[in-house]
C-alpha cells in the first residue's frame, strides 16, 4: 500500500531527536498501536494537543511573613472556636460580639501589613 500523499502545508519536514530507553520505546509503541496511530502521529498528538499546567512556587524566607502567617493561624483558630460556640447552641452576648470584632480588626490589620510587604517586594513602597 502506497503512503498517503499529504498536502504541502501538512508535510512534516522538521525532525526532533529524542533518546528513549528500550522500555520507554516499547511503552510509546504500545500506546501508539492502542490509539491506532503511527508512532510519529501519536507523539505529535501528545506534544501538540496535551495541555501542560505550569506551576510556579514562590518561596520567600522572611521572619515577618512567618510571624504574619502565625497570627493568621491564631485568628483562624479564634474564629473556629466562635463558630463552634454558636453551632453548639451558644447564646449571643456582648463579649462574643467584641471577640468577633477584634478578630475582624486583626484580619484587616494583617491584610494591610501583608499588602504593604508585597508592595515592598515588588519594588513598590506605596501605603495601602
């Protein structure tokens, strides 16, 4: 059977070399045959059609950020205790209201500090 003639714009004239172990080659060949594609078509589809998610991990070593994260954890713990209190039938009182307002104030203050620090890391020294 003669090979199919491809239109000019579909001719694949560029070559990319790739080294595989015997096992890797066998896996590619098996997957291509399962997909009923040639090895080249199978690899081309993998390369061109497969979406790859690129993830960036930002690591900042800063005592201030670690301190802010610790404070966020404490505030979160306080809010969880308040939620548990209400979910278990706790009565609404002025002290609980004050605790909620204090937690909200602390969160707002920490957010403001964190935004200022982010601005400093970006080279922006504006106050938020």
